[in-house]
C-alpha cells in the first residue's frame, strides 16, 4: 500500500500510508498527513470521485496543509490502490452505494477519529459528494462542515442523453438478467485520465491533465475504465434519493457546494436545484470550469480557494 511518486508529482512529505479492512473484508488504501504550518485548524477528510486515486490529489493536499489542516484521505473500494471487486480490474463496480457509506464509517472510526486532530471538515468531489450528502442527513455527523466539488446528484444529459427513468430501467433490467458486471453500453477499459486531451471532459488544464495521465502511465493499476451496469443501478438509486424535494432540507451539516459551469459529467442544474432547498448551505457556480474543479486551470482554482478560505475563515495563506 505505497503511494506512487513522480518528479512532477512528488508524495507530500510526512505521509503515513496503510490499509484498513472494510466490514466485508475489502482492503482499502488510506493516507494521512499533518499540517505544515499553524495555526492548526483540524483535519480535512478528502474524498475523490469515481475512478480517482490518492495520487491525483497531492497538489490539493499540499494546498490544504499550507492552510493549517491535517489531511486524511482514502481510495474508495474498487478503485485506486484499494482492492478491486471484479476479475477485470478496469471495471468500475460497486454492489450498492451503501457499501461506500460503510467504508466511510470504517475510515472515520479506524483512521480519522483515533489519529487526526479535530474539528473535521469534509471535502468531496463528484461521487464522493453523493456519499457525503447521504451521510449529512444522519444524526451525529463527524463533520463540522462539508465542502463539495461538482457533486453527483444527476448525470449530465450530454453523457447520458436518455431520460433518467430509461437509464434507471436499463440498469435494473440489466441486473435482473445477469448482466450486473458487464460494462454499461459503450463502456471500455480506458480511464478518463488517459483519453486524448482534446477529447477529455474533465479539465481545461493541459499541464494537470498531463500530470494525472503520467501517474497512470507509470502505475496503470491505479486506473479504472467505465462503470458496470450494477454501478449505474447503484448510482441511479442513490441519486433518486437526493432528488427527492424533501432531501436538501434534511441536511444537518453546513455546506458549501461548487458547481462547474461547463460540466459534462454531472448535471449542474441538478446541483443548483438541490442547493436551493438547503437550509444550512450555499452554492457557487464557477463559469467555464469543466467537471474536475480542483484539477482545473489556475484561475478556476484560485476562485475555488478564495471561496473556500472565506467560508472557513482562513486568512494569510502561505503560497
């Protein structure tokens, strides 16, 4: 359970890397770091999206440590350095999003609560946001605040140009007829980070895209391709719950939600509609940004960090 280091993407100093076992025995890779400067502000629990891996967030981890935060992060089951669930390790698969919820619980209980300084703030992207939103309606949250980057509340219609009901029916029927571990229609083994830059749907930043591609060139075992039909069914069910008009009002943790103005992966209107119903949250639209806000160009990232710092009351960040 090591971290992959490159000259252009070195492992932040002081990393503690290990694995934990989920309730069903699946091995999950995690890493944590202490802050690099004061005042100490607690711990950011960092959660990536579908198909992502810890190495992709080294720059973000350094940004957070300079702000006085310790950082704890993990790879979700079936991706990154965590144990894969199918023989074809490139398939993005999960049985149910509740499995992710259980992994989050185990990570917090076994890693964060014993070894990381409070208070705890969650920072989650895309699918990670879906998981954190479901956690945010439960009593007794670990998190003082939650910050979400382009959370998956509904898929973008450009990615899935079919009615949501039809997509869900496709995944339900596919699983019913024994196709749960097959790729979704048109699926393939190539990770999103390894398509041609001109065809990518996640960032406008060529340098960061090249960096992330280089990680997978050196360590292809970290990447996954398209999701399976079972993953699509699990995601559809999780998103349907979030789209219930009563759900946002039940969120109990204050949150700041960022939406990408040019998102081709998740639905920005769905994020905006969700946030209108929040009683303890607000949202910010970043015009021109593709889906991966934290992997975007410097100007987009600067707008993100300015809002992040204002929300958490951070001043005089060491650059």
